[in-house]
C-alpha cells in the first residue's frame, strides 16, 4: 500500500486537473472558483476574509491573482475598498458553473458512500490538527 502522502498528492493533482479543465471554459481557475465561493453569500466580503479562508489553498500572491481575475472578468466588484461582492452577472454565471461542479462531485464520489467520505475527511482533519499542533 502506498503511503497517505502519495495519495494526498495524487488526489490533489487529479482534483486540480479536472477542475481546471471544467472551470477553464468559464474563464476560471480552481482558486478563482474558491474565491467566488467565499464571496457567494456576502454582499461586502473583506479581502482579508478571502485570504484567511483560502490561506491553506495557495500562497498570497496566487490568492491575490485569483481575486484580480474575478474582478477583471466581471464576476465580482468592489462595493467598498478591499471588499468583494458578486455582480448580478457573476451570480448568474455562477449558477451555470455550479452545474459543472456538481458533475465533478458526482464523478469524484463514484463508489464512495457518504459515510466513507465523512470518515476520510474526519481522518484528514485530525491528522492535520495533530501535525499543526506539534509543528516545530
């Protein structure tokens, strides 16, 4: 059996590859999609919140570039300085993207029960907590 690190890397690569291909047709990256999900339910979300939520997903420069992408492509706007909100057009387009992402979720979950998924996430969460709390 290969170690968990091997499978974590392979899984992340597979998720990123699939998502980049799926989201690319909408002009998005996986990280830009994640930015939109942070902003989705707010009308005035601080950039600091986006960076905080996505801290573990990418370096700051990549997060900043993803924010710039969603602004430049009209997905989001600045209701106030250093704050984000979806545009009406962005919200409409997000519905179309969500349908493709739901297909991704169905494909990725083939043969995996809800209980197995919850167990996998729980184990990874505990491993992360163990390592982060004992970081040198």
